[in-house]
């Protein structure tokens, strides 16, 4: 039970804070009439987190992030995606608004990929916390710990989308969803500013 409880508490603690990934998944749930239409973002985020957790547990990510040039490349790509995402969310319309402009599945996938893989803070949390914690286990216990953290990530993304869908369903005018989109855009801009600061520090 120890690796299960450890993985559960650890994954929940890392995934609960309001960040670009959570905001985007909630936002897409609110902007679509059904959970099925926001499945691309849920699945993409889940797959990306599964990948990050797996390479963190295996210790591969530590080796990759030991190269400053690679860190800089990840930060720059992430910054570009976040700025474009913030602009898109600011101009996005909910499905029940007069001018419907909800994101296509391809756009959902690309944005979810960017906030998951190119999010330095998500990477550092995964590598520094989950990867380090997994080192305390061996064999079956390590597998159980890893599966638990991955399961919590997938479950959280699904629940976020459902919560967004609930908010969207009670907003018949679409006015509140437009406000939500703009708030989401501003939060993502804050994350982008933090990444820009990290880039400046790397270049100094």
C-alpha cells in the first residue's frame, strides 16, 4: 500500500496547482458541448504525462536535462506555443455564442502537447519530485508507484474536462465562457513570462 499511497498523494499534490495545462483542459471542457469533443486534449495530456513520468522514473530525463542547450530549446519552443495559445484563447468563442470558433481536434492536440511537454515547470516537477521519489522503490513497488501516478494524472484530466463541461452547460449565453477564455489566456501569459525569465537566466 505504501507505493500506492505515496504515488497518489504525490501526483495529486503536483497536479492540483493552477497551471497552463490544467487551465487549458478545463477551458476546452467548457467550450465544447460534449466530453467526446474534448477527448483529444484529455488523451494528449494523459499520454504526455505518462511519457514524462516514465522517463523520470527510468532516470532518462535527468540525463537529457543535463544539457543546457536542450533546456534552452525546450524553453524557447514552450514560450512560442504558450504565446500563440494565449492569443488563440483570448479570441476563442464558446460553442453557444453567435460566432462559434472552438478549437479543432488538431489544434487541441498541438496545444495540449505544448503545455505538457514544453512546460519547464511540469518537467522539473516530474523529474525532480516523481523521478526522485521513485528511486526509493525497486521492482514491483516501483511499477505500482509509477502506475498510480499515471492513473491519477489521467483521472484528473478527465475530471477537469467534466468540471469545465458543467460550467459550460449552465452558461446559456456564452458570456461567462468568454470571460473564462480571457482569464485562461492571462494565466497562460503569466506562465509564459516565467519561462521567459528562465530563458534569460540560462543565457546569462
